[in-house]
C-alpha cells in the first residue's frame, strides 16, 4: 500500500534558542503582558533582551550583581552593529547577572523606536572577543540580524 506525503499548511514554528552561548550573545524580542481591568484589551510592553554568555561576561570584566553599561549603535562603516561597553560612570543601561553567571540587559520600546524592530526571530552570535583600548572600558561588538534592523 503506497503512501503520499502531506504538505503542511499553517504557520511555521521555529524553535527558540534557549541556551546562551558561553562566549557569545543571544538576542530576543520579548513582550510582557500587563494586567488589565474590566473590558480593556490586553496590553503588552515590548522590549529587546540581550543575554551575554558566562565566559564572555567574565572576559568583559562584568562582576558583582549589576553594572552600568553603554549600548551604542554603529553608523557609517559600522552600520548594523551593536556595541556594549562596561561604563560605570556614564552608562545608562543596567546589566544584571543571573545565578548561572550569565548577564543580560534590555532595550525598551521607546529606546528601540526607529532603530530596531520589536518582533524578530531569536538569534545568537558566537565567539565574540571583547576589545579594550587605551583608557576605554572593555566592550563587545556584534552585528544585529537583518530582521532586527527592519524598524518601522
């Protein structure tokens, strides 16, 4: 008795990368549902979460439970790149450690407006090497995905 293969019709489901690479970053678009009262429609807060792997965080000199960091967006020849630098004096983003030794920071919807899309597939960048120049804090640079750069 012969069989015929069926074509799947429906939304494609892509598995999310759950693990953070120890020497890289994982970037995810996330949303948080807010409680609503009565007949109000569900509200969501959208943001981008950048997870930094344990080894990379150590190489960047991230220590303690939280540190201030600067997040920079590349222009010109560095267009499409994101740089994260440890900056305890002028940093405006708070990086926090979890129990595994990984670190994360978030970019809120207002900050991402016009720069990044708030809906894109999760992606990982592996094997990032921190760089440190004279009198500058340690930093990492990586390229954003094409989908992340498709801002409205």
